[in-house]
C-alpha cells in the first residue's frame, strides 16, 4: 500500500524536509488508529547502523561538551522556534498516528515548545555549590559536567512531548541524544527528529551525530540498555518494560531514568465543589481515550456524595462525543489498536466476574472508520478493590469506590503498586494539607482541586514505587543528565589534612 494515500502525513513530513514517498517499504508499519490505514513504513535500524550511529554520537559528545552551555541553549531556542513554525503540521501528524483529538495534539506540540523555552533558561542556570572547607586556605566546589550520550526510549501516547522533555535538557547539559521511539509512532518521531537535524545543520558549533533516531523493536531497546558506552537510558513505558531496562542498565553500572506505569486515584471529599469534581473526573478519566500514564483510573467518593456524583458521571460519560479525532467536535478518539481494546474488554470482564457494575465500555461504531477501535469510556462500581483495579489498563476505565474517612481514602490511594499521580477535591484545608503531607499521598504528583493529569513542564514529572522513581522535565530534573564532581582547591603552600589527621613526612 502506498504511504502517500493520506495527504496529511505526507504534507507534515514534507514540511520538515523529508520525502514521504520513500516511506513505502520497511518492517515498521505505521497504522492510523483512526481507520487502520497504513501511513508509512520505516526500516528498523540494523546493528551495523546502530554501531556507526553510536560512534558518531561519541564523537559529537567530545565536541558538544566543550561548547558553552548558553550556546547549547541557543540551539534549543532555534529548535523551539522551528517547532512553533511547524506546529499545525506536527499536531496533525500526532492525530493521524496516535489518534489524539486536535486540541490534545496541538497541546502536545505546545509542550515541546514550552520545554524548549524552559531549557533555554536552564542553559544559564546549571548551578553548582560552594562549600565551606574545614581546612585553612581551602575551598570546595560542586560542579556539574555533561555525562555523555543519552538514550531516550518513548511510548506511543506522547510521541513527541516525552522525547522533548529529555532531549532538550540533555542537549543544554552538553550531551548528544539517541531516540528509540515506539514502533507504533515512528513517523511523528521521524518528523521531529528531521526538524532538529535541520536546525543542527545550520548551527556552527553543533557537531554531526548530536541527535540520532534508532528505530526498531525490542532488540534495539536491548542494544541501548546493554551498551556501556551510553551512561544514561531514559525509558518511558510499562512497568514490565522498565523492570527489564532497569536491570540491564544497572548490570553494567549505568544510570536509568524510568517513567513507568500509573494507576492514579482521585478522592472526592464531602466539601467538594460538585461541578469542578465532575469536570475534573471526566477529563482525567476519558481524555486521550484513557491512554495517559496520568489518566484517572480509581475514584474514591465520600459516601455522602456518592449517589449524586455517580449520577452526574453517568450522564457525562454517556454524552461524550466519540469519533474521529479529525472532527472538530470529538472529545474521545480511538484506542491505539486492537490489543488495547482487548485488554480493556478483559479488564471489564474481570470486574463483572468480581461483582462489579459496569456502565459503558462497549465498542462504538464510527462511520467510515470501522477498522478503528472506538469505545465508550467505562464506569465500574466496586465494593472493594480487585486485581483488575490494582493494575494499569491503558484504556478509559474508571473504578469507583465509596469511602467514609479521609484516612480510608488515602489508604486506598496508596494501596497499589504504582505511585505516579493523585488528587483530592476538597474545600477542607485540613484534609488538603493532610493529603499533601508525609502522611498523605505516596505519589510523585499530588494535586488539590484538579485531576491527576495535565502536568506542566515547570515541575519535575515522575513517580514512586513501580512508576520507577525517575523525574523528567522541570525543576532540578536536569541533574539526571549530568555527573556531579566535588572539587577541593588548596591555595596555600601547606597541606593540612581533613579531620585533623597527622601524616608528617621528613
């Protein structure tokens, strides 16, 4: 099948300087979740090409680490400007290949722009410390140095943003980047990579090999994880994948930055503003067709508010406009593929078998897109947690529970293996502060009066427990992409030793 039957991906790729007519062969087949149509085919990276790519990356590191950080920031600034110019085409490509509705696709490209802005400022703020020395005429410093080539493994659901969180920080920190995108979204990766390459080519201080795309399946990921020449592997995906990557990288004493599964909860307290709660719940549970790591999957509603909240949620879920993400009024687009649909149906079957009451969850027919997997987001009433509600199913399923005390609700929030995001809807200051305290949510993200999804790039993103412990994007996440060095300077002609040690030599 020709890769150029759909004009939009062809135009999007051509806009960033790549000829889409070449994408008609290869083992990586990109299919649109919208209708199952083949968008293009890309060849996996061979082992020989991988080794050559890494050699170029290592050579690039030797040059790039010597470029002043503010100049490295200038490269990222220019890249951000290029993304701004191509935002509509890039967003359209995300919609076609990942199935996101238009506003969410445009929002993802905006995240790329925002993290570029953040990284540019960061390029002048890679601060170390001065430390008081106990020895006379000495001073101590902590300095941060580039670490080396950074491998970035990304998932399909944010095919541009997550790479940019890592790549822009890695670049301003002085490192080259190697990107292994999801096999499900190779064209979006190709488009953004080509755009960065075009900026690099016009930037005098930027060496060849500063950015590379290594496409393929499990084998390519294993090469990156096992390669001792790569000091840091940042991987976003399932907990199962993270377990394998983390062990392999640790086995060679490398570093891994893991952003893995989430099973996020929201608590609706007695004092909650009902309109706010319903809107926050509906977006967090149904947005992106439930295919965010921060999607709301478990809801704890106080027993005094349960019936009213659930009734409104049923109406809200039933009214959601489900259809092609190319339509302007669509709110819920397709699941990424058949495998995602079958996983959703298996989880709902398990809930029914455990006595759960399921509302929605059925496949929805969309005229002209019969091969796409469109579903009605599901509400599942449960008396107590079950195995299915304790794991992440990457689909729009919301398990709903009653609770009596805030302590019970917090225990429920914390009672799963994952620890990414969480939220509490309340007007009670004591409840809010308890939730945010050391005795509250055990997640990497804790929100009050908003849902668990929709994180901004200014804050470090990531979670605890089986979510992996990594932090990407804002705050001081840049330190993951550098090595710390403690330096001591003696500016005297004597040699006092630390801790008062005496070692006199004639």
